[in-house]
C-alpha cells in the first residue's frame, strides 16, 4: 500500500508526518529520460527487489542472451526452486505498443527455448560462462568451471538440484502495463503458469553483448 505523506515542521525541534492531500503526478521512465537498459542494469545489481514478497530467491546468470530465433532475452536467472527464469523488461506501455511482438508472447517463446536445457553444464556453457566473463571479471578459461560451481552451490543451498529446469518461470517488468498484458498474465496464472507480471515503480547505452542458445 502507498500512502502520500508530507512533513510538518511548524513545531520547534519536532517534525510531524501528515497525510498529503495533493495529487501525485504520474511520472514515467520516459519522462525522466531513462532508457530500458537503465532498468535492466538496476535489476542486474538489485534482483532481490523482484522477490521481496515471494517465496523464492533469484540468481542472475545471463544478460542480453541471444536465442535460436536471433532475439535477445533481457535477463536470465535461476530461482531457488531450480527453475530457469526469463526476465523481460519494458519501460512502459508505449514501449510495449511500439513492438511488433507482444510482450507476453515474446517472453513465452524465450522461456520455451530454455526448456530444452538439460543440465547445469549446458546452461553454463551456453549462458552463464559469458556472463561471468563480461560482468564479473572471471577469466575465460576459468568461466565454465566457476559457473558450474556457483550454480551447484546455489541449487544445493536450496535443495533444488534434483529439480533443475523442471519448469521455467517468466517475469515481466515495467513501470506500467498495457491491459492486454495483464489480462494474458492473469489467464496464464489460472493455468498454473509461473508467469507473474511485476510493476517496478520508480542508467546512454552501448551495444549489448549477446550469446546464442540453440
């Protein structure tokens, strides 16, 4: 729940909180001059904001991962249940409408490509090793071994090794969603799909590194 407040400093040496009766103007990422990559970088560094009210944890293992349809998944993770997680990000409704591909269908296709991953070694070789080299400073010759060790430690910590990639999870992130996205997500949830849509309310971007999944 969000409550609008203001500080009352009329009393000496004492500040009081009062309800703010003024309307709060709507601010979008676009109006602030923020691009999608800023939100992507924020979530990469603070992925815990997506699971604060959930019963699972997330570990990021990929960024801008190119799949076999030559499309890029914004962020890829593994959750503490062993699921591979696809995280798709858009700034707002306008960005969603500007795409030929609708937001939720795009994410479902990305998740389907990850369903073919059969082992920790495979996800490390195709996704995580590049992430370690590009974003965590791991040497290329050490990346596969380090990646396998990291993921096994995460899965074993949560007793999820036997359930690795038994299912896939989709997380959609935006400051605001088009009603059609919310409707599709609600329908998927009734079908026991692990596809929540996350509204994140309140950094120029270089060419992003990519990696292919076959």
